C-alpha cells in the first residue's frame, strides 16, 4: 500500500463521473429518443446542458436560497428547462418521467465493478454522492455495483461540498476522518474532503465529458493517491 | 408469487434474530471468554441478560426520557450492568470493548445469505434495524450479507416501532408503503409496519432464544406471508 494511505478503513465514492459515465449514458438514451420521436436535437449538447444545471441548483440549496430537494426533483426541473431550450414539445409525461430516470440507469466505467470488488475485499466501500438514495440503489442494481453502504444527499439533507457530508459519512461509520478516503474524479470534491481530514484519491476519467473535452487530469501531490482507474487504485491500496 | 405480495418492490429486514443468530453468537463468544479468563459465568444466561436490557433502553429514548444513542453505546451501558450482575470484575477495557463488538460479529442463520441472494435478484433488500450503521456494515462484511442498502436507527435517529422508521425507509426508496415488505421474526415489529401500510413477512426463528425457549411461532393470517426461512420466503415471492 502507498505509505500515505496507511490506516484507511473505508473508501467513499463520488458517483456521477467517477463510478459511472453520465455523459455517454445520457447521450445514448437521448439519441435513441430523438431517433424514435423524429426530433432534431444534438444528444451530446442536450446531455451537457442537463448536467450543467446541476451544480447551480445544488448551490442555491447550500446558500439557503432554495429548500433541500432530491436530485430526482432537481433533474426534472432542469430537464423542463432544457426541453424548452431545445424546443422539444412533443414528449408525454410518461416519456419525460422515464427520461428523467436515465440518471438511475447510468453505466459504470469498464473498470468500476471489477475495481470495487477488489477494493471491497479490504475496505468498506460506500457511495458519498449528491444523488438520492433510490437513484443510487437503482443504479447499483442496474450496474452491479457492490456497495457495502449507500450515503447520499438525502441521508444528510445536504450536498457536497458541505462538510456535513464528509464528516457525516465518517460519523455513521464510527471512523475518524483520517480513516476514510474520498475517491473522486473531481478535485474540488477531494479538496473539500481533505479540509475535513479525509484522505483523498484522485481517479482520472478523461472521457467524463465525452471525447475532445479538455479536463484537468494532472496528478497532484496534495492527494493521497492519484490513479488512472479503480484497478490502479486497488494496486495503490494493496488489494 | 403469493397474490397478497403483488406489487412489492423492496424488502426491509429486521436483523437481530431475523437475519442473524444473536443468542448463539453471543453465548459462543462469552463461553470462550469465560474459559480463557477462568470465570464462573453461565454464558447463555449472560447473553439473555444482555439482550434483555435492549428494549427497555430503546423505549426510554422513544418516550423522550433519554437522548438518542447508537446501539453500540446502549449495548456497552447494558454490558457494564450485566458484568456487575454476574460479578465479573477482571476484564480490561480492551476486553470489554472487544466483547461489546460481538454484536458486529453475529452469525447469519444457515439460510440467510442464500435466501437474501435469491430475494435480491427480484427485490431491493435492505436492513431496517435498530442497530447502528457501522454495526450493520461490519456484520454484513463479516457474514457476507448482500444488502442493497443499510437503513438503521441512526439513519433516522429513531428506533422501531416508531412509524418514522418504516415510513422513513419507504421515503428514502421513493416507494409507497404498500410497495415495501417488512420481514421480521417478531410480530410487534410487523404489526407496527402494517399500521404504516407496509406489507409483512413473518419468518419463524425457533432458535432465536436458544434451545428449549418457548416462542410464539404461530402463522397469522394478518401477515402477507408466513415463512419458515428466507428460502421459503423466496419461494412465496417467486424468486
């Protein structure tokens, strides 16, 4: 094991982008819908616009400007805006509800399940996601993600990067912050976890925003581990 | 599937006694400790006395006479009383702490893991236990219990039979109460769940209090399903 990781007992995972490929999964379903309904919509731009509404909506809750809502509700509100923006007016309520649940059906990255199984042999593996519990449970059943435990925004009625999320997960596991490692493809999430005393693993997901997107994939000495995949993370952690 | 069970989407499980054998597991560890320390203690009586302190302690919290505490803390307070009662004065702090965590190491009944795997193929399977999250996660890793999700007293800061436990689990799964089935070896737990609108499965555990104990194992038409084991429950539910 990397010496800096000694003493880790649990790994808590960001999910959207880190464990599952939201961009590819959403674009794929939108593309199929566009085809079946004869719409003129760029599925990749649609997926990006939908995702782009997510962080501002959570930030409004964290600033106290909006009440806590589950991500399913937030996703649906953004979807309505995006449908208007893309001039899609022909979807029935059942079609919109089904499309909104694409976030429950996101596909794991190719290394996710195999990596999690290796990591689970040595550590507690849990989600620590801004997704809601039902979304995370559906996704896990759909993709075969072997979580020991699901921590979500509705467990704590907060969103990352509120410290209550990171310290809340450690508290529910009865672990000290330094016994918990946050695993994420996003540096701000890891920096917020580190401020709470958690260890950190940066996992590079170059395709999170699809091909051709420019992402900050540089390793950083500030993180406990920098890894290219969950299998590489398992190697670093001696599983 | 039994017709009364139609529409069930998630099964939530009582754990102590229903999924795992607290009596046998605690008595076994106490017996080993008694032997290694040369104590004169009846391990079966010790296990029963420890468990007997549990319900009154939770009831004090539910009546507002004591603040919410995790079961680990409650178990430890009862353990101190039971050690006094059995005149055991020679345990070091580390030995007491280890013994207290026997509740994290309780063994599944012989049918539990196999039954849960079958049930998990068709339904969400989750704990709904008065145990705390870390206890339930440790126990699952120890015994190979394949939960999709862990709901515990510290998820809701309540104990069963408070309606907030049953309705809280349904709410976090975004299911209607009648889409959730409570599985338990204890009739009061099932009756409290039924009052909240959940379906119910009574699973008979004749050895919960060891050999020779008299338990109420009669099937009841008020329950959605009456089953002799988790495998029998899987048969009833068509898995």
